[in-house]
């Protein structure tokens, strides 16, 4: 073991790595936002009593939860231009793929959260003349979302980590930049140690702030 | 106390849970301003009957009218089909319901609980809805609990907020589903007092309860349900003083 760490490589390529971190964060953020919207729709349709509504949602969830994310990424990247006729760049197709993937998990969290709310809440609301939509928006979801925060954070942290897969398709995220840098500088140890810490800081910060939000909301329960 | 026009009319109401029949062709009419108390053992169908009136429970057959308006489509073959959601919402908004387990919205304060439906359904502006909410909370004796969340209130206080919440929609009919059954004995009185006050003001009420004292004192008519049918009904002094049916006597002997 005659290896001397030289972290100067980080200092010299600071801006380059920061650019990658920015791509990682923005791809994750957009995928999360889209995934939340699709997930909410999935969660609600999964709860429908009508089979033709709930069954497609169930299939969607099963497909995306039971195939590798990398395969999904590849599939969207190659299949989407063929299906839609629109040429998409790697960043867009990766973001789409991650959105679809995370939405399956978020959909299950929404479903569980909504189901965990006592039926009496819905009955009380409906007995007052409030519609299904109003009941969801004003009564069920505000209570359910509190309970969903911990699993949401888990999924978000997981998403940040497997967003590194996009580097395989040439998206210049943190992992991709690190890869490029390590082949040009021959300093993979320093570079990958460093980006591991960057991922760790991002994810830990997220978990911490989620804990704080949770504690603040818990006052009411 | 009541004029002749019925506020609620139920004809031939039947309902099963799976293969178990819970209502067997119920006929019932409740006059405007009348207070009807339904008694009977658990499983006799009284709660289900109550819940059918605002279609929280869907009967299989029969007709339901509230204030002379049907609550669903009455099909040729006797089957009952609930109205589509929007129509049903409008009708439900005129029927207040109070539940055994209060079902207050735990993420909202007492005032927000009361003001929610007027804002969402009647489209009152916040200021008006809040004003209404304060008035109603004062009416049930909870002026000092306006900003309290349900988990900071006693059971009796929660149930009184729930009554105020139902009253906020200015209902023409109030349904009480064992409103005091989940309460500690010392808290029952305050809720019954609020219900008595409502009855005095001329509210039409259908009350499922095990509080025979309340039935005796407040009811215009008592219905005794057994096995999904109304076995016996009459003025409280008749039912309690001189029950005609063997089952009624057994029930009263056990509960009194």
C-alpha cells in the first residue's frame, strides 16, 4: 500500500464537479416533481373500485417496480424516439425514465397513506355534502401526507443515489463527471471518495430537513 | 309539535351485508319537527337504517324521501340506485349527521372543523364562515375552544364540536348515530343536553341511542328494531310503560 492521496485534484476541478452535482440535483428534482404528480394519480386510481381503472395502475406499478431501473432507462432512451417520433436528448429521456420509475414507488406510498386514514373521516366529510375531490384535497390528503413524509424521504434518497445510472447514457451528472475526471487525472480514489461524500451530504441534509418538517407537523396529531 | 308533512319517508327498505339481511322491508315516516329514537340490540339494523337515509349506506331495494325529494333513483323493479355524486352531495348538505366516534378532522381546529363545509359547499367567504362557526361553537358552549385542535378536547367537547359542524350547514334533519356511546359516563350529559336543546328548537331528529332516559324525556316516538324490522313503535310512555312485544320486553328488561 504505497498510495498517497492527492486531493488537489478536487480543488483543481471544483467547477467541473459542481456542474455534475447540479445536474444530479436538477434531474432528481424534476423526476421527483413529475413522479409525485403521476404517483398521486396512480395512488388514487389504484384505490378505485372499478377494475378497469385500478388494474392498469396496478400493472404500471408492478412493471416499474419489478424491472431494473437501468433497463428502464435504456428502454426509454431507445424506445421513446421510436414511439413518439421525437428525438430526445439523454437528459430528457433519463429524467422521463426516472420519473416513471419513482412514480411507481410514490404511487404505492400515496395509496397506503390514503388507505391509512380512518373511513369515518371520509364519511363525516361526505355527510356534510363535500364532494369526493374536496374530501381528498381538504380532509384525507392533508392527514395522509403527514404520514407519508418518512417513506417519501426514503424514496427521494434512493432516487438521488440511482440517478447516478444516467451517467451510463452520457448525462453529465456527478458520477459521469467523476468518471471522466478519473480517467484523465488517474485519481479515481480521491475523486470517488469525494463524490461519495457529496452524495452523502445531499441525502443527509434531505433526511434532516424532513425530520424537522415531520416534527413540526406532529404537534397536531 | 309536528305538522303532517313528513320530513323523512322510507318505504320497503331492504339491505344485506353479503348473505346477511340487515334491513327487511322497513317502512317509516318522520314528521317535520319530530324526534324519533330508534332502539334495539346491536345488529338489529338501526344504525344501517340511519345511514341509508343519507345514503352513506346504499340499500338494495326501497324508496327514500327527505323533504319529499328522493335520495336516489327508484327503479321499476323496486331496486334503489343512488343519485350521481353531485346530486347526492347537494342532498346530503341538508342532512346533518353525528357519529359515534365524532370523526372530527384532527388536522383542523374546532373553528376550522365547523367552518370547512360552509366554505367548501356553500361557498361562504372565510369571514362569514368563521362568524357562523363562532356562533355555533358558542351555542354548544365551546366559545373558549375555538382554536383548540380535537386532540386537546375531551370526548364530550369533541362531540359538541361535531354537532356544531353538522349544524353549520343549516340542516333540516339531524341524524345521531349512537352519539354518546363512545363517551365516558360523566361526559354523556353535556352532549345529551345539547341534543335536547336542538329538539326544543324544533329540529327534526332521528336518534339511535342506548340512553333510555333521553328517549323517554325527549322522543316524540320510539321505534324498537329487531332483526332488521320495526317490531314495535309508539310514544315513549307506551313503549317503556307497556311494551306489547315479547322481544321489546326482553330488551327493556336487559337495558333498564
